[in-house]
């Protein structure tokens, strides 16, 4: 059939929806109360984390829309080895976590470390959900970078994976995410409310 993959790569919106759904799921297992301000920052951290692995894409919004973005993008791409390499690998995930860990210890007062680590944890939930989701697309993910082996699920047939911006992504995948998020939360709304208390 002419339909190559169902998802080519995912858009930022879908990645953010997947990240938030993942975060709800984590919250169900580990309910926390962060207070309103930290809770809102943590939610944004989840969404920013979900977008960060694709900053090595030439079309990354953050770079297109900010001053000096092109130069920053060139530097970022040079360091990361191009799209879907370093940033989507186990090595990359570890490096990003270590980098922020170091930044927290280096630049943030110890009194604020608990909050900083909650934000980092939220960011990493979003970040890690991204390559997991990309694994379901036709390009796959080089989890073991620098080994050139793109891991895809399912490995075949190609028709089962997903193409970016397609009807399947925009309606089926996102629709399914809304349903999953709702099912996760139904009966657990107090847990979401508790996050802000
Ligand atoms: Zn990606």
C-alpha cells in the first residue's frame, strides 16, 4: 500500500500531549503536593522537556523565533550530531540530566535544591517521553548513538508506524491521548488538584 508509515516524526504538540499524559501517569504512582507556583512551573517543565530533544531540528521553533537563534542552532546541531542523534539517545538523556544536575549544584542556593530537582524531574519526564514516542515513527530512534542503529517499534510492517502531521497523527493519535489522559485522571482528579495544594 502507498501509506508508508503512519507517523514520520511527531509534531511538538503531540509530543507535549504525550509528555503530559506520561506525567499524569507518574503522578498517579507518586502523588505530590507542590503548591500552585511550583506545580505550574513543573507542568511547563514537562512541556519544555518534551520539545527539547528536537532542538537539533532545523525547524525547531525556539531557534526560528528567537534572536541569534540561527547561530545557537548551528552550535547545538554541531554538538548533537544532527537531527535525532545525540539528543534522542540514552547517552544524550544521561548527559542532559547530568548537565542540569551540575547547573543546579553550581548556580542554585542549597535551600532551593528540592524545588530545583522537582523541576528537573518534571523536565526529564517530558524529555524521556519524547524519544520513546519517536520510536513509534518511521525514522525510529538511535537509542544507542553513536551506534548507527535506529530502533523502531513495531519493526514492521511500515504501515503500522506513524507519519507526521498526517490524519492519523492529528486525529487518531491525539484523540487517543486525550482519551488515555481522561481515563488516567477519571476517579483521580483529587490527585491533580492535590498537585497544586
Ligand atoms: Zn524527536
